[in-house]
């Protein structure tokens, strides 16, 4: 069944801008506080996930750069689907490493799950420049 739902262009823009903010802030945190971020990884129950991918310091710097570039792309609406996919690819291992398995971080875990939902919205929907968009 193909059902069309009208969504205002402004709501899509607002979601995109608001969603990008957390990645821009996180990217700066990763780049300006590398040691603090690496310490969070070292304290995580599933830190082995991070170590599987390589040196945590390098991963923190790389994720910071990727989140900054993709976050800006999401913010301005440039290659939104790709930017969202890249951000989700970065968010998943961060969530698995730092938030999963820590009872004290259920809030941040579900925050990341909600953010993932917002990113999936942009990955699964291809929006054109229209005043009202059908999804």
C-alpha cells in the first residue's frame, strides 16, 4: 500500500538543523578534548570494540573530523542522505562502545537511539526542494 503523508519543508529543515547540532558539538569535543574522550573509552565496559578498530586516540580524532564534516553537510542540507549515513556509521560503534552495558548511561544510550532514528529518517527519505514533501 502506497500512502502519501504531507510533511512541511520547514519541519524537515528544522529537524536537519537541530539534529546536526549534537554532531557539531561532539566533533569539537572529540577534537579539543582527545584525552578526556579516550579516557571515556578506556572506562567503557565494551572498550574492546574501539580497540578492535585501532588506536583510540586516532579513532577519536578521525571521528571528530568525520562528525564535523558530515555534521556541517547535514546542517546545510548538502548530500543529506549521505551525511546522515556517515553520521550513523560513526554513531553506532560509539554507542556500542561507550553507552551499552553501563546502567548509569541509559539516558545517553536512548539519546543515541533517538538520534539514530532521526538519521534514519534522512537516510530512508529522499527530499527534494518542495514546499510540501510527500513521504
